[in-house]
């Protein structure tokens, strides 16, 4: 699967006023009517536990200059992930500042998927910024470049 380019996002939730989050590369748009997305979270993820309890999550679509945030949120250290990261509350969820996009969701359902759980989210708010999204391909971060059309 390393040969498949994927978007890099951070799924966020909140626990007693403290933000939690984890990097995901398994995210996609599921439906336009109603607007829905899919994210895949590791079964042992603290973020999954909070998303399951709260029934909502934020999806921070990282910009091409946020690869260090992607690495930080990919660690198992739940406490220090937001240290040094600018964020705010949006729709009662942690929103990372400077992302290429933001989606606030309520959980529609959670399905089993091997060692991960598949979370189907109903989009309640979305915002995009101008800038290139961060992608992951062949174990390296990059971004999308449009092909020249003839």
C-alpha cells in the first residue's frame, strides 16, 4: 500500500477540555448527499476511545508544510501531541491552525475492520484554506502537483 498516495490528516477529539489527536492516512469522502467521510482508527487509539464516547470528531487535513505535525501526532504519546501546536476549539472540537482543510463530524456508525475501526462521519461543518494538502507516498511526505494539460 506504500505505492498508493494518501492524504494526511489528524483526527481530533477532546477529553475534559484537553485535546487529543492521531495522524491518519486512511480518510476519504464517502457521500455528498448527505455529506459523509470515513476515517480508520487503530483499535488501541485513545482518540478512537474518545470519538466512540463523544460521538463526534474533527478532521484536520494537513497542509504541505505540516509534516512535522503529522509525525508528532503519529506517536503513541497522548499527552504531549498538542505541545507547540497552535489550535482552537471549533464545533466543540480541537482544530489545528494552518491546515489545508477542516471537517467537523458526528459519528454515524463505527464498523470493525481488522486491527482498525472504520468510523463513518456525518459532516456538520467544513472549511478549506488555500494551499496544498500533505500527502504520503512511498513512505515519504509530499504534495499534489497538477499535470500540465495539452
